[in-house]
C-alpha cells in the first residue's frame, strides 16, 4: 500500500483523502449508532413483557418437559399393538458325532471338537386383551392432554405474575415520583420558613416539624428505589433475561386497565369451559377410568398369535432324520401357534383394582369440591374488581383536592400569610390521598389479572 501511495501525485492525495473520509464517515456513524442502540435500555410494554415471559419463563419450560415425558408414555402404550419379538443366539464348540440311531458309534474325545451355533426366538402378536391395550392408550392420551393443559395453566399463571409485577413496578415508580415532588415541596417550605424564622414571623418549632417531615419523606424515597430495583429484577427473571440487562417500562403513568366487565353469571358459566384446572380434572377422571379398566383386565387371560422358530447347526455332527431322535445341535423348525398369557396373582390384581378405584373416587370428590368452590372464587375476584373500581373514583377526588390544598398553602407561605402547620398537614394529606389513589389503581389492575386467571380468559381489553 505504501508503494502505491508514493505513485499518487501530490495534488491527488488531498482528493483521495477526502474520498476516504466521505466513505468512512457513514460507516463510523453507523457503528456508533449500533453501539448506542446496544447499550440503550429496552423499552417494553406490558404486552412485550408478557410475550417474552410466555416464551422464556423457566417454569413453563419445565412443564413442557412433562409433556414430552407423557408423549413417550403414549408412544409406549401404542407399541402394545405391534408384534413383539425375542431372539437368542449362542455359539460354541461341541464334540463330533457321526451316525444315527441304528449306527451309533461310541463317543470319544479322539474324534475332535467342532463349532456349533443355535438360534431360538419367537414373534408374538396380541389378539385379544380384554381392553387392556385400548384403555392403556386412552389413559396415556389423556395424560398427554393433561400436561398440555398444565402448560396452558402455567402460562396463565405467568401472565398473572407478570401483570402483578408490572403494575407494582409502575406503582412504586409513581410513588417515587410523588414523594420526590413532595420532597421538593418540603424542601422549598423549609427554605421559606427558615427566612421567616429569622424575621420572627413563625416559631422555631414549626421549622423543626418541617425538617422532620422532610427527613421522613427522603427515607421513604430510598426504600421505594430499592423496591423498584427488586421488582425490575423479578421481571427480568420472568422474561428469561440476565440480571445485567436493563429495560424501562414504556408506560410511565399508572392508569386503570381498560375493561368492560360483564355480569357475574357470565363469568361463572365461562369458568367451567375455560379454566385449565377444571378441564384438567375432568380429563384426569377419564384417564383414571381407563386405568381402572386396564387393572380389571388383569383378571382375564390375554390371547396372542406367535410364530416360534428354532435353528441349530453343528457341522461335525450327523443330522438326525428320525423324528423320534432328539438332536440338540442340528435342527430347524418354525410355525404359528395360538396361545394365552394369564397372570394368576388375583390377590395382587384385586389390590391394584381397589387402589385405582379409590383414586377415581378421590378425583370425583375433588370435582364436586371444585364445582362448588370455583364459582365462589369467581365471585370473590369479581367483587374485588368492583370494590377497587369504586375506590379509584373516591380517591381520585381526594387526590385532586389534596393537590389544590398544597398549591394554596405553598402560595400563602411565599406571600408570608400562610400557616406552616397548614403546609405541613397539606403535604401529608396530599401524599396519603395520592398514595391511596395509585394503590387503588394498582389493586384494580391486579384484581382484573386475578379474575382473568380464575375465569380462564382475559377480562380486560389487553391484547397479547
């Protein structure tokens, strides 16, 4: 390159340098932009976090592994319909023997040894098993369906967990902003009252009360910051992201989640069609009924068709052609047979049947309990939503009134006509009123999330 550069004219070098700068400048700018984008925190909406959590949450992946296990059990149950085979092959050496039943020569080691091989086995196909195969496949199929529903249930629980963490994060961020605002108000009030103390317009005790309140607010701000970091870390875990990752919520203000609730009876009806626990319980009963039939089938014999085959060869021994002669080294026979396999351990079978029947009765009792308890859970969650919705309206009026009172008290203090006690009480009342409002909003959103989990479908207008 240096040699080529020397051949470029002196007047051409500045032009070439400018061309290189023109070409490299966009590349450098693009590289810097990529670095900035890589270091910038993610801005995620609630929908974004839910989608990431459903794909990457550790507990969901764990349950998905159970689905694979159940599918292998189903594959094993279906294998019972296919023929089974067994093969045994041995090889060794045996003494030579020549002749037959009529011309037998006495054995002697002097005749020598020669190799032999023997192959024995059979292929069996089930014909009739008293429903053991079909019910075994049914039970295994229902087991797969149960685990698939378990995945749905776990996803619904993860969605509820993400919602609660997300609303809690917005709530604590909102409180931090509120307390920072109140802290600024106290700081300004302390400054103003300090000047008025010097002028003798207010008492020294009023200034001390304001300073104590200011210190308390500053302490609460630090606690909230810790809570924000812990909640953010929990959300990172749900998304399967490392704790070193950073993200910000796209929403900065905690607002009530839009929802158009229907009447309570609608959600009770939808409960039994959608809720994973109910569906899984019904499928579990069907699976257990199939298992009971499998266990009962053990009382009876299973019929099968088999094709046994035997082959042996020893080149140093004469083959015996007389059918009454027993030859354990030169033979070949095969042929289909009908057979039955019957376990006569009736006491053990009876115990297995009794246990399976008891497990079935337990599941049916759980079904009755759920049928009576699930509507109560829906009603409780529904009423919690309504109660929180009512609190939002009440506390919102108090929050607005408290803010107006703080503004009025601060203005009077600046004019020198205000009472420090009123400023102190006003800031405190505004803090409580605003906190009550944001707490009601958070409780309302969390109650909607719980109702969605219990009913088995999203009851708000959130789309994900």
